[in-house]
C-alpha cells in the first residue's frame, strides 16, 4: 500500500497559540506515557505468570511425592527411620508380593540407607570443603597468571562433566585398587555378616568428593577474587603477612560464599543417584565405625541410589510407595539444607561478600 | 510533570500543529528500539502505521505527513525496513534451526524406541542394525537397556514402543501386554579367570548363592582361598529372575549379603576384577571371565541348543496389546525366520523360529 493512499494527506494547518501548542504537546506526552505504562503492565503480568507457573510446578511435585509416599510412612510409623530389618529382604518381599512373617507388606526400615547417605555425603563435603578452599586460595592468590588462566576454565569444565563418567572411572580404576588394599583376613573377619569389596564407603566418598570439588572451587575462587583490593592492601599496610591476610581477610570475607558453595555441594552429593548405585557396593548396609579400618570398605546404598536401584515407577504398588517415601525424605532434607544454609549465612553477610 | 521531557528538547519548527507534534513525538520515541529502527538515524514525518494497527487500534488514522525539507522522511523507502543487526541474527538463527530440524522432519517413518533387558540388548542392537541395513528408508530402531522390569513397565507407560524381557511374564506385570518370543538364551555361572572352577552341581550353586557355603575352601576345584564374593543382580533384572527359577528353585533365596549389580556388563566387570568373585551372566557377556560347567555340561551354545545345558531361558519382545504399525513390522521381521535374523540369533543365542 502506498504511503499516500491512506490516510489521505492533509497539509499542515496554521500555527496555533503557543499556550495551546504547549497544552497539546503535554497531552501527546501523556498519551505516550500511558501507552508505555500499559505495555509494562502486560510484561509484568506475563513474567509473573511464568514465575507463578514454576512455583506451581514445584508445589505439584511436592504434593505428588508426599501423597504417594504417605502409605509407607503410615504403615511403618517412626519405625520407617529405624534399623529393625534388612532392607534387601524388605525390598524383595515388596517386589514379590509376599510379606515377611509378622510384618505388613509395606514393612520398611530405612536406617541403613539414611546412615549410608549421611556418611558419604558428610565425608565428601568435609573433604571437598578443605580441598576446595585451599585450591581456591591457590588459584586466586598464589597461581601465576598463565596457570590461573588455564586452571579457571578447566575447573568450570570439570563442573559440567556428567556424574556417570565419574562413576565409570571409579568403577574401572579406583575400585580394583581399593580391593587390593583389603586383605583376605579382613574379608574373612566379617564374611558371615557383610561382603567387603573395592566398591564401598571409601570409593564412594572419594569419587563423590571429586565430583563436587569443581563447583565448589569455582564458587569460592569467584568470591575470593571479589574481595576488594583495598581491604587486602589495608591489611598488608598494617604489617600483616601474606598468608594471614589471605586467611583473616579474604577467606573471612568470602565466608558467605563458602557456605553457599558447601550447601550446593551437599545438595549435589545428596542427589547423586546413578554414580553411587554403581560404586556404592550394591547392598543397603549401615557401616559401623567401631569396626575400625574395615568400616571404610563396607558397602552402602544411599537414598538416591536406592530410588534408582529399586524400580518403583508405579505409585500404586508397595515398592512404589516406598520409593516415593524415600523421595519425600530427600526433598525434605534438601529443603532443610537450604534453610540451614540461609540461616548460617545471615550473620556472616554483614562483613562478607555474599553471592 | 517535571519528569516529562521539556518542550525545548523536541526539535521541531514552529509551524507544526498538535497532531503533527504527536506524530513526531511518537516517531522520535519509538525509534529507540533496535527492532524497529536502526540505531543512529532519526527520521521525521508521520509514520504510516501498519494495516493491522489501522484495523485494530482505537486511534483515528493518523495524519500523513512528509518531513520538512532537508530532514530524512520516515516514509521514504530507504528509511523503512532497514535491516537491523537483530533482524539479521534472527533470520540466520532461524534458518539454522530449520536446517537442523529438516532432516528429522523429513524422515517419514517413525523411529522405534526399544528398551529393557540388558541380556537382550546385544541381540537387539544387532537385529536393529540389520533391519536398517535391509530397509534403508526405515530409521534404525533405538535400543536401550535398563533391565527387564523397566522394559516391561516402559512399554505399559508408553515410554518404549517395544520392550525387551529376558524373563517370562509374571502375574504382577501390567495388564494388556503381549509377549512375543524371539530367541532363547543361556545363563552361565561365572568366576574370575584366576579361579577356573571346572564344574558346579545344582546343590553347590544353591549352597553358594544362598550363603550356606561362604569360603572357597569348602568348594572343590577352587584355585583361590578366602571368602566367596557373591554378585547378584538388582530386583528389576530378568536374568536374576531366570537364575532364581532355573538354578535356585522355588524355596531358596539368594543371600542378602550379595552385591547387587545393575546390568550384565557391570556384573561381568565386577567378577573380572575380584579374584574371589562368583556370579551369573547371559551368554553374550562371558568374555574375560571363566564360565563354569553346570551339572557336567559346558555352558556353550551347542549344548544349550541341543538341550543338554539346563540353564536356558526365553527372550521376549513386549508390546502393549497386539503390535501395531512400525513395531508390528519390526517384530514380524524378527520372528519371520529369514536368513538374516537366523544368522544373527544363531551367533550367540538359540533360534526359535
């Protein structure tokens, strides 16, 4: 359509009174302003809908898991968290459909799973915290620039490696080596109770540590690099030596970030399923610290790995209820972890670099 | 009032009227967006609004104006629809996306997704490759693992088009599934290469796997000493089901102390790594480990075919109801007994068609 056809051309009219012109100018500005405001409201509504939709999805997920897992909690009561039986036999009974004598079909005692999860998660996070803090200090403070330019992208790359790769490497390389560390007399000493092999608590914890290290190093080194130079320079000007400055000023300022990194690492370790199903040892067992060194080689099957191994996708079967109950416990612990992280960070934020 | 731009900032001559001012103001404001105008060009004169705007907006059609002499006219051809960098990026990325999507969209036949038993997995992969080789226009079916229970549940839920199962149908399986037998397979009891036990009787296997015998010293023919390391499979496995039915019998259960592996290959790997290990795998996974005789009969294909070897079980392809469409074609081809499938199945398994 041609520019002249529609609307029809009208020649400019005679110039109006300046006051009139000013009034009309302001009217034009007002209309334009209103149009912009309407557009802003529409955008706000669209974005708000997206955010509310995400929240609704999470709420729906929570409700589904709780509703489907409730029968398992109801049938077992607080004994669900106890150690009254062997989960292997309990899972088998649910799978086959024949209840164990003297117990309902939904009978389940998850303590070996919970204890295994606690052990490998806390162990991995503690080791990873120490190693990642020191590594981050090295990357930001001590590494020469070429080394730093190589290390930072490499760490970020490692953070993206799928966890199955770590599991495979652990299975093929680490497990046989750990197995060679276990002497035959040690295996014989517990042979009537549990089977010791290269796949156990130690292997699982080590591989889990390596898996959560990159993300923690990336976060902590980012926070250390964000500490204002003036603070460090002020400390050095007061005569504090280099290491003390790093420790007392930089790391202290980065404490909220270290807490955040720990929370993130713990969340990742809690949710790690497939890798731990491969190298955990294949048996839900609560390792006993009083066993001494044998404790490190005992098998574990953490909560998330149990969900993978015990296939319970049909929520109307006993095993489905149990698996959903395990999932509910995992969701609850993730929420608790988030809350704990927030609570620990609050007092630290006053003088720290938050993220 | 104070926030709004002052009149002095609008550079227009005195001869303009209110509608003209409005148009100029609007054209001046809207040229900020990178998607409508190029960045550093100011044009003047009323914009000819699009046909959609003219139809749907409540405004009276705006006055058409031309720019004063010497100024760039908004309605002149060269200032309309000047390609913007954002437009170009959008066009290029859309073209790439369409190019990537085109090959998948162009494939007329649907790609089958087959999943389930890790025992059936090697056979199914070979069959799928041969099917695509024989019918190049049909895309090669995608074969996954996950163990038998997952295959059966996957077919029932629609995740898989066809499921693989290495165990017979159970009463606890979902209703409405059709099992089609495609081959038979043997289960071998395997030990580490350092411990090549020549023969197991059924009683010995039952005692070892139920945990009654726990030391290699009590097993005749053992070349290693120390505790027996049992390797089982997880509860979703069809091989474990078949092992329990054939070797253990109805009354005995495998010891709960056994390590449960998630697939045939993990079991094979675990047993090849530990000298004192014993477990069970499907025929196709006996490289790198020692397959022991069972009741005096070697665990070999010939013995399984002749019926002498006792540890033989069925392979099934599972579909939801009678197979339909592409799945029906594939299953019909596999069970037709043609030369290709017979050769593949007879390489490591027992043909039934």
